[in-house]
């Protein structure tokens, strides 16, 4: 959808919106959170590494953006109870949640199925699939209180076509695409929440380096250069768009 890729957000595009970003302390999530805040949104960051969260917090301060709310938790071990507490805190503080960017993921091993370690397989599913489901489910009450809610799931090229050695990560992204489509269908007539997925494409982050250690990182765009589609899907300009899979590049 070229309208998403070419979208130019205005300074106040996301004013009065509250947006939660999982994996918001580093990589694409960090840059997306900063871009949402630059457009006026109130940001809630969820991440595992407290140093990353703090660095991102400091970057918000340095840019004179409203301070983000931080939730340090491990999506591998989190519980529905812990995530429901975040939902309740959002309702108490803001009365709603307008946007959820499901961005946190791990790569796991790049390995043939024949030798793929089951412990790694399970960990990838726990973080990329089970925790994404639980986080989304737990935050739906707050999202239902938004006038126009938006959920973005983060997919991948290998979430649409399976490729050798991408193992559990590829399956987890197929599952993510499916979760987004199911939820979009379920919410269509019962809420004002739209649900879409984004494939960021190749982006210069720690995950990309892990996947392609021999590649020159400079050939890929930086996270801050691929955010138009993210801003489009969070903005009211995308009202009515749901169940779509969008390429950021
Ligand atoms: N980069 C690419 O080329 C590319 C391509 C296609 C799709 N994607 C997708 O884009 C999204 C962002 O990827 P990225 O490239 O920015 O990767 P990244 O730099 O590795 O960032 C991954 C994020 O996930 C968070 N995370 C991982 N495990 C977690 C856990 N157990 N609990 C809580 N948070 C956890 C990390 O948080 P901490 O910093 O706190 O550890 C980090 O913020 C992912 O869904 C990825 O699959 C990326």
C-alpha cells in the first residue's frame, strides 16, 4: 500500500493518543516510539532490558518530548495477571489506550528443521506468539475505550513465504499474520479497533545483524527511515483500514 509508505505525518498527527510499544527500548520499537511522540502521542514503553529502556527515556528527555511510561518485563515469563495490571493502570491514568504496536520479538536460531533445538523453538513461540497474544488480549479492554483504536502486529517476509533455515521465527510470523487477521475479523462489527500487520523489510538493527552476520549493515535502512507506514496505521488517516498486511519499504 503505497499511501502508507509515502505517508508524511504532521507535527500533531497523534495528539491526544496513548500508544504502547512492546520492545520499545531498542531497534525499530525505540525509533517508532520516538516518532509517535514527535507527533504528539503519549508513550508507554515495554521492554526487557532496563538499560535500553533508560537510554530511550533519556533520548525522549534530550528531545524535550513528554516522558514515556516504562514497564520493564520479560515477555518470556510474564503472566496474564501482570499484563492486565498494565491495562488497568492505563485505564486509571488515561481512561483508554489508542494504539498498540506489537513489536518485540526474538530471532531464535537460523538452523535446518532437522537440527533445530526444541528449547529454542519453544522460546521463540513463547515470546513472539504467546506473549503477543497475551499482551493484545490483556490490553483490549483499554483499547475498546479509545474512540479509534489501532493495533499493529509486526511480521516479516518469512511470515508470508517460508524459507530454509528460518525455523520457528518464520512460523511465529505466519502465526502473527494470522492472529492479526482473526482479530481484525472479530473486532470489525463490535469495536472501533482496526488491526493490521507491517513487514518492516530489512532494517539496520541488532536482529538483522544476528540474522545476516556477514552482511555490511550499511546496505540497510536505519529504523528511523522506515516509519511512515507505522505512523499511517497509528493515525486517524488509516481509519477503515483493517486486516491488511503492509510493507514498510
Ligand atoms: N530488523 C529487520 O530487518 C526486521 C525484518 C523483519 C521483521 N522485523 C521485526 O521487527 C521487530 C523489531 O525488530 P528489530 O529489528 O528492532 O529487533 P531488535 O533490535 O532485536 O529488537 C527486538 C526488541 O524486542 C524486545 N524483546 C526481545 N525479547 C524480549 C522479551 N523476552 N521481553 C520483552 N521484550 C523483548 C527487545 O527488548 P530489549 O531491548 O529490552 O531486550 C527489543 O526492543 C521484530 O518483531 C522483528 O521480528 C525486523
